[in-house]
């Protein structure tokens, strides 16, 4: 169950139990439920932004991979100028 639905369920329980918000305990419970409601909305907003950011990073990663392929080419050693491994394995 989503966080906001759980908070709504909690508020429904409080109404069903007829929590009296004129008492000190009722005031505290009502304020706590309101805080939980605001927190759940904030958490859901952050989760949505994180999802969007992950999608953007994935897209950028794919684009960067394509650019790397264009600049550096494949990692194959087919373009080697010699038959032995003496000079082609050096990364200097």
C-alpha cells in the first residue's frame, strides 16, 4: 500500500474511532496525522523526482556510450599495425 493511502487509512480510523480533537490526546493524534500526511506527500514527490533523475542519467549514459564509440571506436585490436602484442597492449 502506498504511504499516502496508509495515512488516509489512519485518518479514517481516527474518524471511525471518533477521536475527540478537543482533548489533549486527540489534538496530538490529529496533528501527528496531519504531519504524516505532509511527509507522505513529500516522500512521494522526492521518489518521483528520483525516478526522473534515474531516467535522465540512463539516457545520458547511453548517449555518452555512443559518443565514446564514435571517438574511440571499438575495443577490437583488429587495427593493430603489428602481429605481436609488444606495442598494442601499452596504454601509454
